[in-house]
C-alpha cells in the first residue's frame, strides 16, 4: 500500500513559508528577517527598520603625517548580536534599539492605546456631543465622568495620572521576559481566555490586526481635525447615512 501523506500542519495564521503565509501584498517578497514566526507578520518592512543590526569592526586608519595619502583601515569583521536581552539598568531596557521584539512591544502598546482612544472618542461624542478635540476645553470648566462631577481640578487629575502611569511603567520595565512584557496575562486575563495555546494565537492575531487598524483610524481622526472644517469623526462619517 502506498504510504499515507502527512496531514498539513495548521499553525498560526501568517506563519510558514512565503508561499503559504498571508502577505501585505500578494506578490510581495518578504525580507529574510521577517520569516513569519511572529504573530501578525505580513512581510511589510519597506524601510528595513527591523533588519538585524550588524556592527562592523575596522582597523585603524594609517596616520602617517609625512605622506600625502593615508590608507583607510580595512574591515576586520562583522558582529551580529545573537540574542535579545532586557535589563533594568536604563530607560531603554532592550540591548538593541532597533530590535524587532522592541518594535513589537511598541506596536502593541501604541495599538492598545489607540484602540481605547478611538473607541473613547466615538463613544464620548455620542454621549456628550463634544468632539475629542474639544474635550479638554470642557474639562477646564469642570471635570466630569459619565455626566457626574468629579471633585478634583484638572491639575490634580494630571498629577494623579502621572503618578499612576509612572508606577505602571516602572512595573512594566521590571519585567525581563520579552514575551511577558507584551502579554503579561495573569490579572490582565481574568477570564483565562488565552489559556489554550491555539486560542491564544487567535486572540493575539486579532489584537495586532485591531491595533494596526486603530492606529490608522486615530491618525485619520487627527488629520481630519487638522485639515478640515470639522473636528468631529462622527460628522465626517455622516455621509454613510445618506
């Protein structure tokens, strides 16, 4: 009997070879350093920002002041860091500023903020009629939340926010595991939605997609508010009801 063919593996979406994975453009050729192993990797890096850093070691140039031409030093070797490390010794915890894992952490943090900001801008305007651009002006007249007055002035609120965010950032920077820095779990997953590995991959993929969409959306909010006659995202979407 003919040997049975192995069933194709069902890995995470976006993983595998260029022929199998989803790319940002169907005919695109992903760079070597984007191999599809990260969640949401679509092979998009036109500027090569995530390319692994290389350090070139050069020998000293000739410094003979008695000749009219000093020979430049030759390349002795190229050093490529073999791993990413995180420390608590500085405000920049990663050993490489342009490391792809640091980019992923920054992408997730900015994406999560933008998801909250985009939803907050729309929901707040639906409930108050005030656009996100003018929300600060309302707070100057008196802090409110869901229509209830808050017995704190704006200065006090800013101080409280700075202290809370400072504490959160300090705690985050004490985490040395790059995976835990991006996906802390624990109290941030009280329902245990990511306990199953396959389910966790689906949720991480959905999160990075929504994060990217939210970042583009809020950039659109900002551009629309700065270059049009309206600061209201809802007003600019009103043509959908026509």
